[in-house]
C-alpha cells in the first residue's frame, strides 16, 4: 500500500471537472456522502483545477471511520428480558462466539429488509399486539437496555418504519425482534442463516 504525503502529486477523475486531472494531496475537512457530518483535517486528493476533493487515500480510511462512528445516531430502547434473550439467541445461532456484537448487525439487516417490504408494517403491528408477556401479573419481568449506534441511513429507515406503522421506537424494535425470532430462532433450519453467517464473518474480521 502506498502512503502519500501532503504536497505530493497524483491524477484522478474529477466529477466536477468531468476530466482526468492532476491533483495535490492536502489536509481538508471532508463531508460524508450523505451530507450529515464531516471528517476534519484528513489527507485528501484535491483537484488542481477546481480545488475540490476528488479522492481519499487508503491511509485516511481509519480517520473517516472514526469520524463516521461519532456521527452515527444512537438507538436506546428498553426491552423485556425475554425479548433481549431472543435477540441474543438469534445472534448465538449465527455465531456462538459473537456474544453481543451481532445485535447491531441483526437489527440493521432486518431494518433495511423490512423497510423494503410492503407487507412488513402490518406484520410488525400484528406481532407487537399479539406477543405481549403471557405471564401472571405477580411475575416480575425485568427490563434491559438495548444501546447501539446506527448510520444515518439506517436511522432514516427506522423513522420511516415508525411513521408508517404508528409504533414508537421500543415497540418497533420489539416487533423486529419477533420477526427475527420467527426467522432464526423457531425454525430448525433457518433459510437465511448461512447468509447471515457470511456477513458476520466479514463484520467480525
């Protein structure tokens, strides 16, 4: 891997100039693609004609990733202990060594999948309504906090699902957990298990 220094020259395609241009590496503040947030003082390849950032070298990737993590949107909800156990059991079926690390992967995978499913809203509403705790009132069910951070795009999908379903955030996540239960916990041979295992291997690499 080549490591660049400020002031070095290179060439790149500039989208603004619509041409192959000469560039100079310099430290710049670079906005994220979605326009929400930016990474400050990162080495970038700058067009010598229009002075716009056209590319980032590989060595800037860690700084961009750290800045992106800071810019991510937190999700914090209270779930019942049984619901949290279902989420962790699904993660365990994917990778017994993962612990709690796969919670975010599982939720993000289902959030994006459900946001593109026209029938998902009614299904989530039905699951939230039908799967309340079926225990005597005298039995105390503890609550547990689920805390993860999602990219702005995933958060937007959460907001869209909330708006379409009329569910608050806790109920929406609860419905998603029961969707995960039906897909990954109850079946003897879940159909998406191998796909999720492959994704998990990449994420955990």
